[in-house]
């Protein structure tokens, strides 16, 4: 009797798992109204660093996905200029950087505690397996946050 119940539960689990994978692979990805991923350098960041505070305002890695959120927008709300890669952002300025190629990019960044930032751009999740991987990665990053 227990083996039939166990088999039924296992079968129901397998069907449920297949249904979830089917949805994750074939359901379209809801694309936001804007493809920009916005990060702001708060006012007072430079002053806090000069006072010895290890301000951690930006993540070590920024993860973007082509076709979903593939434009990095940095806003300098600080009182001093900040550098991101080749761009010098004056106070109040923004820097908009669109990505067209999936890759890992390294940038010098004066607003980052280490002075370096990595931007990882994933390919557009256009196939079922990529959609599944994208959804798993998105959920995992939300759990870590």
C-alpha cells in the first residue's frame, strides 16, 4: 500500500515539475517598459570615503540581459565628479551605456569601493532552456538580496 502511495506522490511531483519547466521554458518574458537598469551614486559618497567609511553603494557585479534590461544607467547624485570606464560624470549627470553583445565587462569605477566593477550581460533568453536559466537566475538573485 505504501509503495502505491509513494509512487502516486512521486508521479504527481514529476508532473508538477514538468508543468513548471514547461511554463518557465515557453511562457514569454514580461519585458519592462524601460530596458534601463538604474544605479545611483548618492550625495555624500565621496565625503564619506574621505572620512574613512567603506561605502558600498554599488554591487560588485551588475547583471543585465539582452532584450530585457540591457542598458546601464548611472546617476551621479554626489557632490564630486565620478568616473565609470571612459566616462566622467559631473555632479547631477547621468551616464547611459547600452549593451549589444553578451559578455563580461570590466570597468574602472571611482564610486565603487574596490575601484572596479564587473558588468555581466547575458544573451537574450530566446529559447526555452535560456528562459528557464534566466528565470532561475532571476529568482536566485532575489533570494540572495
